[in-house]
């Protein structure tokens, strides 16, 4: 019984973990359900854009990803109520 539980957990973990592409980059396994896969792809696209903008230090574009009136709140930096501040 214990072995069956361990094998089941390993199988589940294997299906959740991203697969490695031939290039060495992780690929994401999306749902087989087209409606869910569409939402997953959209969320992944936002996270990927966020990563690119963060690496480019482009705060304005990061803010645009979330809401038109959003503001940045960084650790050890002043927080403002509007972008103009």
C-alpha cells in the first residue's frame, strides 16, 4: 500500500512538473480542455511579459499589465497613489 501511494505521488508530481524541451528550456503542459488551456496560455503570456519587462527595468509596462491606474510598491522605496507622483 505504501509503495502504491509513493508511486501515485511520483506520477502526479511528474505530470505537474514542466517538461524539458530539446533546447533545455522548460515547456509548460497545458490542459487538454481548450477552454482551460486558453486561460492557462493567457496567464502564462502575462507572466512571461512581466519577466521580460522586469528584466528590462520597464516599470511602466509592468504596471500596464495589471490595471490602468496601478502603481508600483517596491520594498524600501516610497509608495505613491498615482503614476504622476
